[in-house]
C-alpha cells in the first residue's frame, strides 16, 4: 500500500488538511499509517516536525513551477 501511495499523483480534488487549498504533499505517518495532505506552504512549515515521523513524504510541489505544455 505504501508504494502505491508514493507513486500516486495528487489531483485538484486533494485538499490541504490545514487550509483547504490544493494539496501537493502527501505524508504517511509511520506509527499509525495515517495519511495527511498539505499545500506546499503548510508542508514546508510542518516538514521539520513531520518528516522524522513519516514513512512516506510524497512531494509534488515542483508542479507549481512547471510550465504547462502549449499545444500547436
């Protein structure tokens, strides 16, 4: 199950557990297996605390700076 989560692509329907914005980071807690989703802002703010507790830290925040492909 963890490998499947790590390869999952977050979509516009995935929302930040702190503020409700689009989630770009998925965190799976090692001890409980609980899943948390965060926007890039809240993931950065909580990373120092949560990363040592996480078995998975799936970060797609790089998508925020990618340029969209333009169709010819």
